[in-house]
C-alpha cells in the first residue's frame, strides 16, 4: 500500500538513493510529484536509477558522489540546488555492512563501515545545511536496529548507527531554531533488499525463524519504509524532531537476531564475510 501525499514543487535529495530502501523512498517521492535528486558512488547505479525515476514523469537528477569524500558531497549539493533550488527533504541513507566477530575484524574493516555510515552521514548533513530550506526542511537519516539492540557480528555497524542516532538528536537541538526537523528511521528486516539477502536469512529454516520472531509475523517491504518517510517529511509530522522511529513490525522488541547470528557463524566457518 502506498500513501498519497502531494510533494509537487518540492526538492527531495536522497543520498544512497539508487538501490534498495533508499531507491524505494526516491520512487515514492517521485510518484508524489517531487523533483528528485539521487546520489551514490557508482555511476552505473546512478544512471539506472535516473532512468527508472524519469519514467515516473517528474524532474529527476542523478549525481555521483561517495559520502566519504566531503568535497564531492558538497559538489553534489551545489549541482542539485542549481537545478531544483533549496532542498526541502533530505534522506541520508548510504551504508555498508558485513558479518564478523569483533575479535576477527580488521581495523580497516571497522573503519570502512564507520566511515560510510557515521562519517558519511556527517558529511551529508554538514554539506546539506547551507542548502536546506529554512524554515521548513525535513531531514531523515536511515539507521538500523543495531543502534540500540546489541547483536553479535555487528560491532562496527552497531557503533556507527548508534553514532548516527545521536547525531540526529544533537542536530535536532542545534538546527531546530532554523525550522529544520531531523529524525531517524530504523528499518527492520525488509524483503527484496541486498541487506536482507546478505544478512538476514541464509536458509529457509532461519528465514522462518526470523519471520516468526517479528510480532507482526511478517517481514517489512520497501513501501513500509517509504510511506513512513513520506509521513515524516509531510506537514502531518510538523512537530516531530529528534525522534528515532522503528519500522520493524515490533521486531526490536523481540530482537530479531537469530538469522544474523546464524549467518555470522556461517561466515566464521568459511572465513568469508556473509
């Protein structure tokens, strides 16, 4: 089910917006009439996303930038704002992950995830600040249950996403006076995404165990996350800022971690990240 809200004439910028959950969010805003900019580090993904979004009929821009490169992020915003004007809604969703016990993790492996998830988020928000509509802009960070649910094999992602959540809260304090709202969405297991395929359900038995551990007894969809993003960016959420909003069917209450840990054990046995 898709929510109908009108974003005609508003500029939506989705960093990491060419695949998975973030691309689904970009599609949702495009369907609601927004001018959409998507950015990621791989040109082929940018080109493919641009082509698909353009088929929805609205104005679209694709830019190539790695969130780890502060200056490249700045150039991406400058190009987007020149085309569509100030950013009304910013989605920051670039992320990296793999399964590994902390005792086996290299310093570089830990650093890469923190650089993409946490430092990259800071780069996006810091460079965005001068281009956000004031007042009225909405910022949404895509985080993860690992930020508040400790899960084996996820020391790097847990630390990075916890940092993102605290960054959300601090900037909600600092930027609230400018009329900018900042919130985080924490998706649960979302079917049809690369993260789900690689991290959540290596076998049918583990998939069934994961699904049964969700109180709502189903996995999420990309539309579930996109609809929440539409709401948080809309006037209906006009007094919500600094919030971490789980969209996981109640899964964090049960700690959906059985398949993650099973996948981690499999990775440890083979010596390869899942």
